[in-house]
């Protein structure tokens, strides 16, 4: 198997680690080669033949830097990292439907092996020592989507006569995902209280966790929008946030600040180290931009665990599983609906192109009792919410 070159991060040390992992899969009978046809047996190709996948895909994705959103560029690079070990030295014309199906089967077996290793307490790790987690069916399909996109460009350039990665049969079945809603005042209050406790804990380095989570919950920003938020975009006087960097044109919008978030951001600014117009509102400790992984694992995950502890202590059920920074956008939609916003306004403030998601959340929220919606509205308007969830006058 050709793993890739130095440009893709492959070294002899990393190759030896990969070899050990493959041999362990072979011994367990779990390994399936993504290359049933050995490129060593291929006939030499003339110089003007179809390009190899590796150089073509690497150059193609590199050319998109600065032309697409940062998140999209990182997504393409992530997908390419999964594709390169299987297809780097293949000619574009050699990648057919069978090869795509073999790749898909290989990723399933690879994920099964990673899951088995984690359950055994001996997880596989990459060259930087990070644990290699199994890919879900959705993630494997996303790598195939990247392959399909690369091959679609190759088709447009005339390198291939069709796109073998096209079609539903090339993809894994994805089980329907359960909707995750954090839409009660009690749950939101517990999460914010947990974040505030962690801010005061010297063992946790992040000291603005409550302000970060409040912004995610009460403004509905995407991770990339959050990372690019500068103080010049925050208008505390008039109560709005301008989103000037988004993955879609619809994402360029203004979000109205509910009183609770307005007060939270004002307090955060009073203690922030950098507050110049072009300073990030929520930089990392090193001054960098926060991304979705930083938000999920360093900021949100510890707060979720502490919030569960608080709720259980009060005899309440813990927070729903599967919460992530992006899922908190659902919470923001629920808040807007509880505050009386119409679906069109909710769609605009979420930065959506179409209202399907908004209407789904709207229908869910309308099934909740009017007292629950009233409690949520009172909380975001700055009224005190005790642990039992009742609003005080």
C-alpha cells in the first residue's frame, strides 16, 4: 500500500505505526485491502496520461484556500487525509465503482478495528499521540462526498468519462438522528451556572466559559462565525451582533441580543484583556481563534458534565445526550420562538436559506406548554430563575 508523501504528513515512523495497525487487523481477520489491484502490476503510463489522484486532489484542494470558507477548506483537507492512503498513487481513470465500494468497506472495517481497540483499552493513536476514533456512517459518507467532488472536477476537466463516486449506492445507510433540544429554562440555567462554576475553578484554565456558552445558546452562532467574531461586530448600545463572516450569503446577518446575553457580554467586556475593535471577542489563551473542536471539547464538554451533576443533585434528569456547539443553535431557535418571533425572523437570525429547520423547531416548541415558553421568555429577559424552574417577580 502506498500511504502518501511528506506533503500529506507521512513519515517512516508514521508508516511503521500504520503497518503495525494493519498487521494487527490481519491477525484478527478484520483487514480488507483498499487496493485489490496492485499498482505494481500496472503497465507503465505515458507522460501525457491521466494524472494520479494524489497530486491532482492535493493541488485542487490547495487552490481552494481563500476561495471558500475556512470550515469548508478544512473539511476538504480532512476528507482528503482519509482518501490518500487508498488512492494517492492511482490514476484518476483507474478509480471505478468497484474501487469506491472497496474503499467504503475498508473504512467500515477500519472503524470497527478502532472501536474494538478502544474497548480493549489499547486505542490506536496517530503520529501526535491522539486517539484515533471510529468513524460513523455519516463521517464515512462525508469522505465519499469529498471523493465525489474531486472526481466531479476531474470530469469537468476531461480527465475521466464519468464520476464513479456518484449515487446513493456508493454510500452507507445512515440511521436517522434523534433531534436534540435544550429548550427549557431550567436546563439552560443549569448549563450557565455550571459554566460559571468552572470559570471560578483554578483547575480549569478557561475563565470566560459562561460568556462563550451564553453566546452560543442565546445568539445561535456557528463555530466559524463565533471564531471570527470581533468586538467591532458587537453593538452593545443598540443590542445586536453583526455576522460578517459566514459559510453562506444568508449567514451574513444581524442577531438581536436578548437582555441576558447583552448583560453577559457587557460584563465579559469589562474584564476582557483585549477590547480593541479588531480584537477577537473570545480568543484562546494564546490569542488564537477558537474552532469547533476547541468549543466542543475544551469549553462545552466540561460544562455539560458539571451541569448534569447539578441537575441530578436537584432531582432533575440530566441534559440530553449529543449536545454540541452546533446543536445549541436549536436552543437559540426555541428561544426566539418562545419570545414571540415569527418563523421568517427566526430563519433570518439563524442565517438559514430555507425555513425547513425553523419550521421543525417551531412545531416542536409549539407542542410545549405555554407556561414553559413563558418561563423561557422570562429567563432570557433577565428575570431570576431559581433551581426549581419558577420565575420570581
